[in-house]
């Protein structure tokens, strides 16, 4: 068992180094789900991620020889609703110990490797490594079609920077489509995204991108909170159900130009 006694100030400095912002160039983007059509154009959601090696490098640089990772294979994830992204997934519980402090989390994936690295990265966030990824807004990027081999019309990082950075105008071309002007920052997110009914925090807006119409319209961004807002029931005029008995007034789906269009 790893243990080490440090002065409180030294310990605080170590935790601060672990949670320091990631270096430039280590954040990548991957497409999450199929493109959807909106206002005559195709868009797909892209999510930010880091490689497991980035986490290992941070641990080895800050607490070399003072961290330990154990992985426990969990039972197969039971099949849920049709089209659920967790159907048939593998799952691991990761237990990360740093200087005698232990944190645990669970990761899933389509195979052992993906599930174990997901668990490793998730538990590392509990020590602050890569925590800034969870503060990023959703990133919807124009695509050149909706097929299996559809390509983004703009680099996902550039698309995110344009919406949340300096707002410089860009123009991109596709072999299958004429140049598409993507000028200026998109307007701020619509104000119809409600706060979490359980913790009061911010929620993800999943109304456009979800493939299962019975899935929640909104989900809390805090992974430790299970607050959701469900779509309206058939024939209901009171609005979408929240987790619990509370109700929410009906809201209009955001347009393509909303930054909160649904990770």
C-alpha cells in the first residue's frame, strides 16, 4: 500500500499540479453519434477527449512512483431501451491511489481496452486531471453529409474556438457541397435550457441529437447527479416531465445556430 506523509502545504501544491490546465495540443475531438439534418444542413456533435497516456504522463511527472491503479471488471451492462449506447458494453471500476488518497470511478466501452482506459481517465478527473474538459460547451460541427464516411466541413477545434473564442469568420469547402460561410460566433445558448431539478446546476440539451425519442431532453452535466428532464408525454399540455413530480413549461427546439444544440 502506497503511503507518504507530507506537510499540508506540500500536499496542496501536489493536488494543484495534478489539476493544472492541460498543455496545448493534447485535447482531441471525436464525433459522437451520427450527423443529423437541420435547416437543410448536416451537423454532428463532437466531444473533447484526452488519451490515457496524457493522464499517465501527468501522474508520472507530479507523483512519480507514488500512484497506483487497480481495475476491476464489472458484470456486463444489461440491455436497455432499443438503441441504447450502453447495450453490450464492457465496464471496469478503476481505483486510483495517490499519496494514500483513494478515488474510484467506472468506465465503459465496446471492448476491454476502451472500457479500462475510460475508467482510468474518469477516475483521474476525481483528482482534477482533465477536469476542464467537463466545462466545455457542446460542439456541433457542419458535415458534408450524413453517411458513414461523412467528414466535417470545419476542424472541430476551430469550430469551437469560433463560437467561444475570437469569432473570426471562416469559409470551408467540400467536394460535394459549395463553400459554406460560417461567419462570426454563433449566438449564445438559448435560455430555454432549465437548471437541474435536483442540484440546480447546468444541464446538457439533448433534444435534437438524441436517437431515442424516449430518452431525456435534458441531463445534468454533473456526472454524480442523476437529474434529468423528460420529453412531454403524449397529449400533455403542461410540458416536459422532470425527474420527480415537478413539471416544466414546453420549450421550442433550438436552431442550428444555438451553441447548446446537443456530447
